[in-house]
C-alpha cells in the first residue's frame, strides 16, 4: 500500500511521467490534469488513478533510473544507461568499500551505494560547495545517506582511505589524480573513469601506462531503443549518439 | 593473502588470462609456461609470479564478468556486457525476490543473486536436466548457491512465487509465458526478456500489449572497445555486432 | 562566375544554409538578414557577401546532398547519406540503364541519373499523380530531366524495360513486385530495396529466396557525426538512429 | 555473352567467390573443385557452370566493390563501404577534375574515375615506387587507366593542378598538406580526408581552422550486416567496428 512520504512515479499510457513525494492535502498540477495526493495514498502499487481530465495514471515505485532522471541536478551526469555497465566492470558488490570522486549531483554515489549494500560503504568526494549541498539533499531523498560518507574536499592531496575495492573518477582532468587513485586502491582493485572527449581519453592513457595498472580498457556504448510496435518493428528515429568514454584499469603492486 | 581454495585470475601483460582454483601440490600448464599452485598461495592479490618461461602473471580476484567468461557452459549466454544494463532496467536491489526463468549455465542467476544481496532471493527455473546440473555446479563454484533456489521444471504451468519484484525470461519462446510472468510479479514489478531475433521481439510484443503491462521498451546495445593507445586512439577493428534484443515491461493491476 | 538562373547555396560561419535560385531584382529574406540577388550575380563561387545585418554568407554550388535536403518533398525520403552506399552496392556506372520504382520526390532518380551519366538512362515509375508532378518539377530544377523517363504507372503489371543493369525499389510492399523486378533485370543485374521496418525485411526475404536471386544481403548503416573541435573531439550528442534497412540481391537465370 | 579476356566473378550458393580473368585453355583450381576457362566463355552473365566436384558457380560481372576486395594490394585500403559516402560528400560527378593524393593500391582513384566519367579526369599522386607500379597494374586491369594521370611524386611541394572540383587525401600526416590542397581546389571545391585515429583527426582540425575552409565535418560510419534469414532476422554476430574517420571541408576564397 502506498503511504504518505512515499515517492511515487505516475505514468500515463502515453508515456508522461511524474515523480511525486506524497504529502497529505497537497495537489499536483500537470499538463494532463490535476491529482490530489490523498487519492494516491492507500492505493496499491501497480494500481491507477485518474487526473481531473480523466487521464489514467499508473502508480509505480521509481527505480534508480527514474530517480536519476528526475533528480535535482546542476551538472552533466553519467548517463544512467552506462551505470549498469560501470558497476559491472568495476565488479562492485555487497560489502565493498568504494570511492566516488567528483560526486556532482550524486547519481553515481547512489548507484554505488545500492551495489555495496547495507554492509558496504561509499566514500564520496566533491570540492564544490553547491554540488556538495545538492548531493546531500539527493542522498536523503533516496534514503542512501547512511552508506555514503560525503566529503567537501579537493582530491589533489589524495584520498583518506586505503585498500578500497574500486574507485570511480568523474572529474574534468582525471589524469591529475591517477597516482592518488592507485594509492587508495587495494591490490587488484579496479579503477573506472568517465570522460566525454577523445582528447581526455588520450591524456588519461598516457599517465595510466606509467603507473602500476594492468587490464587497461576503453569502451563506449551505443544504446539503441526500438519503437515497440509488433507490426512495424524498427529502431527509433533519433538516439543518443554519445554518452561518455569509459576507461577501466586494475591496480597491481 | 591468497589461500588454498581461492579462485585466482592470472593475467599477463599481453592479455592472456587464466582462472585457476588453487589446490596445494597441483601445477597448471599454459602455452606461456607452467605455474605451481603452491607459488601463488600466500602471495597478495595484485602481486605477481613468473611462469616457467619467465612470463609475469598478475594475481587478481576474478570479477563476475571473468567468472562468466570462464564458466563451464553448454548454452548460448546473455552477453556479460548486457547484464549490467538488465539489472539496472529491472531495478534489482538488495533484499529483492526475483525469478530467473531459463537458467542455462546460470550466469544471469549469479548476477541477480549478487544484486539481491544476502537478504534477497533468486527463484531459478530450468527444465533441462543437463543445464540444471551444470548450473548447480556453477553456483557452488561462485558461492551463491544459498541465495538461489533452483527448480528443475517447465514453466508452462506457471511459477510458484507471487509478488516478486522482477522476473527475467531467457527462453526460446518467451511469448508463451507472459501471462504466467504477470501472475508472479507484484504490482509495478518489472519484466525483462532477451531474445536474439527481430521475429521473437515481434511475437513478444504482440502478446505483451494484450496483457496488463505498461512501459514496454525494446533496446539493443552496441558495446565498442577502443585500442587503448594514447598516440593512436581508435576503435578496435572488429566488434560484437549484436548481443540480444532486450524487452522490458512493468506490470499493472 | 555566378550568373542569373544559377542555384546557389549560401552558408554562414554558424552553419545556416539557404539554397537560392538567382533572379535579377529579387531579394531574399532570412532570419539573419536580407540579401539582394543582384549582389550575388557576378561573384565567384567560394566568395562571400554580407546580409543586411552584416552576417557573412559564402557562395557555394549546391551538391547533390544539398539539393536533396532542400528539395520540395511530400514523402519520406531515402536518407541522403545512404544513397552513396546504395549506388555502390548496385554498382551503377556510366552508361547503365536502371529502373527506379517508387519515385516519390525524386531524390533517388536524381542520384541514379548522375551515376549513369550522359549515356545512361533512368526509367522511373510512380503511381501517384501528386508525386509524379512533384518529381517532374524537381528533375527540371536539378537539370536531369533528359536522363530520366518518368512514368505515371502502377508496377503490378511489371516494367516495360528488359535487361536493365540495376533496379531500385522503394515502395511500401516491395515483396509484391520481386518477380516483376527479376523479369526486368539482366542476368547478373542487381536489385536494391529499402524498407524502414524489420517486418518488411522478413517479407521481402521470404519471397526473394523463392526466386532466382543470389548474393542476398541485408544492411543498415549508422552514420555518426563528430563535433569538429580539435581540443574536445567527441561524437555529437544525438544522431539519426535508423535510416532504413537495405536489401540487395543479384539475378541469375 | 562472356568472352575471352573478361573478368568474371564466380559465386557459389554457399558464398564462395572467385574473380577470374578468362584465357582460353586455362584451368582454375579452387577448394570446391576445378573449372575450365573454356567452359565459361560463351555462357551468358547470370548463368552458371559446375565445378569438377559438382558445385554450381554463378557467372557475374564483378562490381567495383568486388574489384577492390579482389585486387592486388600492399596497403591498408579505404573500406569499400565508405567509398560511396565519400564520393557523395565530395559531390564528385560527370566531367569533374579531381585529385587523389596517397594512391596506395588505387581503389579510391578507381572509384573517382568511375564517378567523373569519360569527360572527367583524376590526377593521382603517389610517392612510393612500389605502390605506383601496383596502382598502374590495377588501373589497367580495371580499364580506367586513361582517365587517371598517375604521378610518382611527393606532395609536399604542392599539386600541379588548379581549380579542381574535389581533392581526396589518404596519407599518414594529412595536416602537412592542407595548404597545398587549398591551392589546388577551386572556390567552393570540396576536400575529403580519411584517417584511422582520433589523434590524426585532431591534428587535421587544428590546421583546417586556420585555413579558408568552411563546412568542416567529421564522420564515422558503422555498417552493420544482418543474417538474411526471414524467420530469424538479426544482425550478424561480429562486424567491422571501425573503418576510418572521414573529414570534409569546403574551400572559400
């Protein structure tokens, strides 16, 4: 049953989506009609309500991808579709201790926090006050604030942690922090880096080869959606052409 | 420290990779020289040894992708690079109860078991005796057998579970089992299906639209590796052209 | 020197593009200022003028891709970037006699007319009066009307020509016309078909395998543009995800 | 009718392909049986013969793509599938005068020679004696030697021609020759460059922006073949991941 305080994803058959945090007495106004929060409270997930204009809205629990698309943000974010790939390549799992450097709005810290589970820990570094405050707010909203230790700090001087299982770097000049990343990782620990341009990939690779890292890989992913029409199945007309280049490496000693 | 019984991934600078389960007294023969298991035991992860021919091998913990590429298999498998995407789209997380139908060699059950964590559960269905036995063996090898309840069973008659958070279907004719999948899912629960051909996508979509499912999506992913050479950065010459079509849908009531 | 009657492509440094047919005394109004046709006449190609608002516009000869993007159209068109591939795969060359069935706005007939040269011939079939009239107008505008024999005709009853070198089919139900296409082609002649959906590809293939065709191939092309910035080289953010599926086959006797 | 001296493409139903130049009395040995040239002479194109082992071989005229895949080569070549795109983007047409610099085995000169037709001309530059000799041989084989003026020459000192319609550059350090290319082109003439790496694209762009060029574009194309099976339509398993980056620009004065 849906209760006050829940965040609920409202989805129409036409594909309109709204993420609402329920509070008794409030109303929510959309371009397809108005909804009273009270009408939603007490309904089951998977059920539906109608807007004031008679449009049916299904009541769903937001997934992590929904959360990220709907979060408050001030930054360019890791493309949600890439997150699954990164978590897999970094082999992040229950109980892991991991670092997220360059937190931004907090999407990647959130994904890492889910992957390390209740016994794991995410050490998150952000040097800008405004992003720091935004990330704090987002973490609370998602209920993952206890697993994430967020630090307002430049990473030039290195990380506080040692022997972390994985380290994710999403900053404009990652090549300046690779030695620090090496120091924080455990033997065999995995490093992941995202950058938008080929020039940045080149800079990162130049430095990576001078440090004790192996299994150096560079990937990009093209995610292609199809129009889900059984009699006229075909890719959509336009797609995201580029999310990011992803660089991975493993520390040796 | 590496100890007897550990599974260790040996990686050369040239990219040769061997996954070995350590047992005192054994030796392991490769095309780049021989290794004594006893030499590895007691070394730290991230360290290295040399083969009889003087080739350096780094000692790493296998990640889930390594496990899957190196497992015993008799089936076509979900491409490991797609697994992260599927887990993300199905929003599988700590404590979830999920179904994996069409277990095959067990790769997807393994990934799901990691994602649901120690408090979650994977109900896995496989109708062929040989795959069933193979999956049991693989699950034990990966140490996830306690989280996976594997059943030797055809799914035509439906699933035993109700209100599962997510259900993954990897069988040749998934359109025959969509009503059963709907019944097993909770309201708002997520369904994921992989098929290799466009004809199968069409068949699945035809049936999906007649059932209470929304958010019907079809995706394919192109994963493109680059040659990680800083002065001559470019995509590799050949890549995997197609892994699978992935179909997602959400149950409403 | 540019003269009256020329079609000139005006290109700004910001990427604005206008295709203008010059006529003395006329003026051309754009969102970046007004231009007098008389100012352009007498200038060299590659030179530039300024609009009334001081924006520089370079004077270029439109290429075939420019012509197609700027033509009057009422139809979905073959994506210009695919045209080069199709001409190559059909091996259309100087002096060839080819058929274009399903002319639409005439873009493909135009491309074929250029490829067959002054000694070649394009037999073009269109059954809708409105497209027929539009194509006539476009052919004249492009100056290729003499090489194209355009017929207002349904192709169910077959084609008038025999022994053509290549035949291109761009109609909604191409599988209905494959026997007719076979009859019109020479031994070893090449057939090309474009369709937007996977279902249509399947229908075409079913029929193709029952006719004396070999070298049956299906292709799709992804054209990915990059932001041409030397210090931040990367693909653009969004791209065309799908133009068409292209099917090719060669007649045997 | 096929006659002595013709180059004939022999294609089996299984996809084996052999390009043979017919000479009376000769025999051709393949892994699927032997063929006597005399059996082919006098047969019609599109017809078939059988090898000594009873395998049917269809008799086809080789297209330009077949010629290129089957030519004698000593160099990395422009991927034939990209050639159509390049010809289109350079807008090469009947009667054009164009330059091909960095001829290699001659594939691109051949394609340009076909596009400019009997009234056009290709000026081809190659500085290595071995490639020069190879290209001469290939041009003769393809019957295009009269339209191509091949020069054994380094292009550092520039090109002999002026006012050419298009110029294609396929050399390892194209950024060194852009000023020379500009000089040879007509106002509004089009420049095309292929390079395999992102670093080379960056170098070219740096120089291009300092010269009077507009419409600077960078493209890469992914050509994806499908298994042409109507009941199991899907992309093939593996594909070419990267052919080349293509850079285009237009000269202004």
